[in-house]
C-alpha cells in the first residue's frame, strides 16, 4: 500500500464538506477496497518501502487537498479526512494551531514541539509506523498530511469487542463517537475493554514491538504508547498495525536522558511518573531521568490489556493510578488470568519490571520471546526480515549509523 488509497470512481465521493460519521464510514469502506489486506510474506525490499516526507510546503493545504470531514480530535490536534486533488488519494490531515492563531489553546503544542514531531517522522520509514506524506507550514497552523488508517485504532476495536461480548458492561455514550483518533477531549463514560485471544494478541503485539525495535535502533523514545495511538491499516482481521502520534517522541543521542512528565497515566513507566503526586513539594520536585526503557513498560501495559481487558494500573482516579504505578502494584491472578498461558504472563512480568535495565529490549522480545514465537511465528519471522532489510539499507545509505545502535537494539546483519 502507498501513502494513500484511491476511491473507486464508480462509487464516487459525497460532495458534502461535513459528512456524518456513518457517511464517513461509507467513504472509508469504499476506499479500503483498494487495499491489499493479505499479508506480504516476502522480504520487504527497500525500493518498495513507502517514501518518507522530505519537504515542508509554505503554501496552503487547501491548494492541494479537499477536506471531506473531521475524523477525530485529540488533546492537542484535530484530524481531518483529506482527498488529494490530483491523485484522488485519501489521507489524514493532522492540524496543530500555532500560538498566533485564535484557535490555539493554552497547553497546546508550540512550534518547537510540532517541529520535533515532524523532524522525527521525516527520519523514519517502517511498515508498522504511520507514514508522513507532506507538511504544510501555514501562517496560523501546521498541517501534517499522513497515511490514513482505514481500520481505526485499537481502542475502538477493544471497545467494540466489549460491546459485542457483554453489552451491559459498556456504558452507553451520549457523545458522537470519533471515527478515527478516538482520544477525544470530550468527557466520555468509563468503558470496559474487550479481551482478545492469545493468538490474536500475539499478532497485534508483534507489530507494535517491531515498530518500537525500529525506533529504539534510531534512539527514539515514543513516550505515549497506548491503544489510541496504534492504528489498523485496514478493517480486516489480519491487517498490519501502525504506530502513530509522535508528539511526545524524542531522540536520545550522545547519552541524553529524558526528564519530562508526559504520556497517559495508565501506560506511563514509574521512572516517567517519578514523584509526581507525592505528598510533599520537595519530593514532587525531585528531578527524574529516564531513557528508551519507558516504552518497554508501556508495551507490558498494552499486552496486559490485550489479555484481560483491563489496564494493570488504571482503575480509579488518576492519583490512584499513579500511586500504583510508582509502587508497581498489579495483579495477574483471578478467573481471567487462569485462562492465560504461563508464557504470556512471563512476558508481561518481564516488561513490567520496576528497574528499567531489567526489562528486555524490544528486539529481544521480538526475536527471542517463546510465547510470540509459539503464537505468531510467521508474523515474527516476517517482521525480523523487514528489520534486517531496513537496517541494511539505512546503514548503507547513511541514514543509520551502527555506532548509534546498542548491542541490544541491533539485528544480526
């Protein structure tokens, strides 16, 4: 699949500039027919990789794209469905309003933070990472034109699974559900996520781990891993997953450490939480220092969610969640966990180690974990081949230096 997908001419597109959610679903369903949803079992050759964005345009996005509707909104951005005027391909347009814009809100990303996201996305190209197609630097906003995910995000999938399995466990929503990027600023009722079987969980997990292994080889920490930021390329059972939303991502070069409190509490590592929420001010203000391993903890939280339908630390208020994270208090006991294999539990426990250096690297999880090898062997082998091919290409072209990669992050080349 390229960076966009065309819509069959015989179906056409609605002319409304503000279609309803159902209309949007119809648009995406028709467009998805152009996607090859059968996994490619061959090695991904670099000449076939989706191109990365190498330029920023100072023109207006409306000169090149037509807005078909709003796909969703988040805490810092709005995501729109765009159709390229020349190619008729569909894309997702992620909009950040600049501080000079009247639509900019207090706490929104500033220009430096948006440029950091752009710089990181321009450096990377991986089948399990959303591709940045083009960037528009307009007087009042930034617009990042990205690959669109026709299957929505994993949060939506897990919520739909819960509704299907036990409708009474899911509180009805009075809000219109976002079709895409469901991290809405609107208040929503608490919902219980649905579980996925171990085979399905392993397939999903392989894709996310492969993306993190690639990022960590580039010394990039994502820092906001959660189901809302993991997208399904197509609305099909065996579709590829893609990691998106690099707003909190940062590069760690020259021994740099991170210190910011950021992310989503239910998935934040204890070293990121630090002493946030402590009773006394002196303890709260103690500096924190962390590195790539924070993403490994988040992976453990996501796998836990897949296997039991709940996050390990996210029950109750935010303060209660953070206290449990700081103490590493979670449970893998009870009726649901009695149905989960010991190998899957072992992987969860290894990733949720309080000491960052005790967590396995993403590369080791992908290539060595017995549970993944058992449950998703073909997927693991496919991702391993892709990583080898990508790293060889990037090293040969100077995009990646072996000196920047630790032994834990390299794949045998």
